């Protein structure tokens, strides 16, 4: 059963995120995961969902993404950090969602505390601080211990119990950066909370139609202080039934007080001597495998309930169950490389779920939050004690070995190859060599790994390195790729990403073996090749986006070709035309830009690998093989040209500039046509905005984003050209760095402009009545009248003068009908009898006549099909190269393992 698409916005990295995607598919939905960085989710290697890369913090971009999906049924996020954006996107596309404002209040724990206090819900005494000075003033009035935590966070990240002021100051500094490596989010404001003593519980709630339904109360187990890592959960909490009912009512009241009237909520509270105190309310499902455990206990999938709820189906609370469940986690006890991790016994029948959260070979860094978990076990039985014992027996059977990584310090600093004697000044490092950031640098690392693979296969085939060395290095490179390069995240890179990456390989494979990797190459030919791979990908993705826009243009042109619309010249009405004619004009112009992009891709044939630092190498390499394994046609003919030239980037940026200028001109037209004076088109409300002051205004502001994007793309081209024009014709930082780095900025801006254009074209409506009214006075038909007089023997210039004088005189007549009537009486039968007749007469020279438009549509469809096939063929060529490369790698590794 195909129930349409379901869009998940990011995901939690452990626990239910992967399971949600799988359950959506089981329910008959086609799951899509939109993410800024697919490398964050190792489970995506199993193809559990179709992946879309987009800026997931921007609801407008999510709406654009959602609009492209066929039969979209729902939008949801299991990640605390993206529930608000997902909710705004769902609201913007008319799908079920919780109130974005309520979610925003919950996500900001300072605002949440204030809202709960106003609704008389018990919360800890809380203060907000933004500096050490503020913190010290607050601590002077506090009773220790206190809890320090980020305003916005999840999974106990950055949450610390502090027994004194020194510990609180350190926790404050740590909490500001606690979320950087997870979601690139800094927390300048930190909460200092009263520590509430007592047993901690959570309530799992799903709200529907404004009514919160409590699925049950769970008792929590925490790891050692000062952290708050959850190491276990028991359900139902071992409390008398009346107490459970009272706590369920208390938690539901907290959810209602925050305005959460739809979707799941996870309420954490402590049973103090004075009664329950809310620690925080999270507007999402619980993490830590709790929904999975509840599903086993209640006999119905909680995950399915949530998916169906967000797909618009009625919510039916699950029946109560007499069974019990427990979850137990195993934590890593130190940082280092995970040598082994396994269950030493098979899970018993009372343990329906058990799994590993880390994998062998992975680098582990103790963080004091959910990321310290390495395994879990879920026990289910008729009695809680039996469920607990089953889960504990399984988790206690874990065998784990962690060893310290050679050369790795707690600051994640790994010495780089050739680093002795070179130490970048700290201030210069901050400016020029920021730590590696996987969301930003992950794609470059993937290109680096692909080049390494091709280079090692070639070196092994040429017997320049042993097959054993190549196989071992390729295995470690594969591990890095599978991990999404997470071990490099946050790593200092004073001499660039490449050397930090090579240092990590040296730490894993040993310096002896890793030292062979750089044989017969330089960072110069590496950087040149990476820049071409990035350019290739950017150009191809832009072509695909243009294809989506062309498809929308074709569809709307076909729909609107029979409508009448003014054809303008210098913003003055010139002739009767049609919206379809205008849209086809844009289609053909975009098509030429797309052809130029494809021509550029065909021109990027030569691979720089083998050029070294610009003077080649004395080693008998086979650069043709390296080129082929990377999808190039041939190696570079001249080593200096290979590392010095960046003409392809400038050409690509110039093409991007041309596309952005075209889209900006179209957006200018459309924006003018939305005005009351023109009123030719209408942009729907979910693609427009209001005014903060003027209640009557409806602003089609997305069109301004399209026009604004052109300035970014043009600026990127000028920046790259300026950097390159004064650099020497050899490898140089100006051309290789500043001449290439604007590419990403340009692609992001252009992709945004193309996508917004596609969406607006797809959903805008034509005001047929207004378009006709602009033509009713008949003056737009006078050109055809003059041409008909010329066909009867009157020189065109004479006919033009005569009709021009009539038109000038009639333009003073205020009534359009009267102008039309007098024009007809003076011109007689040379004036077309109707606007449609006039338009259809314009069938020569590519005019808007029906016959001409039909011919243009047929040609457009053929050109579109050819362009799509061309783009597909280019991508398939690269895919075949990658498949061949991966096959050669497998052969080398298998052969080595067999010996």
C-alpha cells in the first residue's frame, strides 16, 4: 500500500530515529530524511530512507523541500533541535502539527520555566546568566549544589551538578559549547537551577485535539554525579496506582500549560518532599529507546501512533497493559579506541530488544551525556522485577575493551605529518585554520577519501606500494567514511584539513603504513582535484535543480497557453499574449544555461592527480588509472597547468551568474505583476508574508530573496576572479583557496533562488479577468491592424502613422469600452474582431499565437527530455567510475584477508 511520502526533519542519532524511518516504510509511507549533514547518521547506509540535503534550520527551505515530494502525508522530527522547524514547515504546507510558538517556548528552557510558573506549575528556582560575572552574582545568593545547563539542549548534554562555585564556573564555560559538535549550536545563555532532591520520573504523553493522553509514568536511573546520564528506565514506575494517576494528571497539566495541544511530549519531573516538580518538558517523543520499550509492553507501536497522528489519522490511546518493561544501558568508562564490543550471551526471550550503539574501531570521547552509552537492552515481563533482571543480565554480559589512541590527547590534538618546526601562531590559527567542522567540511573529506582510494589502487597496481599496505589503508579509509569522519570533528587543522585527516589515518594504521599514502603526490594536485570534484558536483546539482524548475514551467505553460495576457515592452502593454508564451520564453532561456552547464561538465575531462606540486613526479605512476577511477577521461597533459589553472571554476561561477541574473529578471516581473496596479498573478499566502505595521499588506517576499540571491552569486564570481587575476601561474593560495571557496556560497544562493522560483511558478495563480481587462480597450491590437493595412497595399510606415494618431487621440478617452468602440469604427475590419483572434494571428517569429505556442511546447518537451537524459548520462558515468573503484578496493582487501 502506497500512502504517499513522509518527511522526517533530521533525527536523533541513537534510539528511535532509525526505527521511526523503518516504521514509516512498514506503514506504507515512502520515508524521506532531510538533513544538513547525512554523515551524522550511520544508519543511512542501510537505505532506510531517501536522503535530501538542505538547510534544516530554515522552515522556508523545508517548505520548499516538502513541496517537491509526491503526495506528502506528514512532516515530523524526532530531534529536539528541529521539532520547531519541522512544525513550522508542516503548518506552512497545511499538514498536522503542534503549535510552533508552544514548541519554541518549550525548547527555550528559560521561557518554559516562566510559562510554567505563570500557570502555577511547580518548577525549580531558576536564573539565567550570560557571563561569569553574572554567574558569580547568582551563586552568591544560591544554596549549593546547583544544576548548570544550556538554555536549549537535549540528552543531558552540558548538564552538570555543581557542589561549589569553581565547579559551576567550569560547567558554565563547558555548557556554552556543549552542543557545538552535535548541531553546531552555541549557548551564550546558561541556566542555573536549584537542585531538587528526590526520585526522578518521566511521563510519556501524546496530545490530540487539545487533550493530552498519558501513556504511563516511568522511573529513571541516573549515572554517577556530576553528570545526569540516564542509565535505565522502569515501566510502570513502582508506585501505587493512585499515585501514578495523580502524576499522570500533573504531567498532563504541565503539557497543557505550555500550549502543547498536538503530538508527543516527554515530561521529566522529580518527586520532592513537597510534591512533584517539573524539571523540563520536551515537545517530542522520549529518547533512550523508551518508545520501543513502551511498544513492547503495551502491545502496540508508539512510533506508529505518532506517524499516523502526523499523517492526519485519528489518535486512539493504547489499552493499558499488565506487563512491565525495563531498559538498561552500558556506559563507556574511558575515552579511547573501541577495540571490542559484544554481548557474551544471546538475549533471552524476556529481552525483545538489545543492541550496540557504538562499533569496533570507533573513537570514544567521554562527554558526560547520552553519547557515553555503548549498548542497551530492553526487558519485558509480567512483573517489573523480572523485566529489570532480564535487561540487567543482558547488559551485564557486555564485553568491552577500550585502549588509548596513540598520539591522541584529551583536546583531540593529533600531531600532523611533517609538523615538527611548524607551529602556527594561535591568533593566526583562529583566523585561518578553524577546527574541522563536519557539517561544513564533511563533503571535502569525502572527496579526499575518494582520491585516496583511487591513488592507493593505482599505487598497488604499479607495485609502488605493497598490496597489504594498500589494503590496510583502504580498510581504515572505509572505516572513516562509514563513521562520517566523526573522529575528526572539532580537530585542530593548523596546516589544513588534509594533514589532519592523514594524521588520523596514521593514528589508526600506524605512521609506517600511513606514510606511503602521500607517495607521488602533493597537496597541490590533491587540492586541484578536490576543487574539480566539488565543481562537478555543484554544476550537476544545479542542472538537476534547473530541471525541476523547467518541469514546473512546462506544466504551467501548457495550462496557461490558452489564457490571454498583456505582452509588455518597457513595462508598457504591447500586444496580446499569453502566460504560457512568457513561461516558455523563460524555459528556453533556462535551457540554454543548462546546456552551457552540461558543456562545462564535458570539458572537465582532465584529472590533476599526478601533477604533484606542479612538476610531476619521478615515480612510474599511472595517472590515467587514477583519473578513470575518479570519473575523469584523462590525466592532465601539463603538470603546471594542472595545479595553476582555475578557469573551470571561473567559468562555472560565470554560468551560475547568468542563471541567477535570469531568475532575478523573472522575479522582478512576477513581483510587479502581483501589485494592485498590474494584478496579473496571485501568490498564495504560504508563499508570502504580512507587514508588522500594515494589516492590509501581503508581501511576496520570496521573490525578493530570488533577486537578492543574484547579488550573492555575482559577488562570488567577482571575488573569485579578483583573487585569481593577481596570482602567479603556479599553485598559490589566492587561486586554490580564495579563487575556489566562493563556489559553495554561490551554489547555496543559486539553489535557493532556483528552488524558490520553482515553487512560486508551481503554485502562483493567474488572474484571467484582470489580464483581459488590461487589453479590453483594443489598443494592443493596433499593431496587427497596421500589418493588415500593409498587406492591402498601404506602406507600413504610413499605416503606422495613421493608426498612431488615432490611438493617441483615443488614449484621452477615459472609458475602455468607448475607446474599443471608436477604434473599431475608425479601423473597420482591419482591427481583429477579438483579442483571441489578434493573439493567434501572432503565430510567426515565435509569437504567442496558438499554433506557434503549440509548436514551442512540443520543442520544449523534446529539449527537456534530452537535457534530462544528458544529465543522467553524466551522473551514471561518475557512478560507474565509483562502482569500479569500490570493486577494485574490495578485491584488494579480500585478497589481503585471504592471505
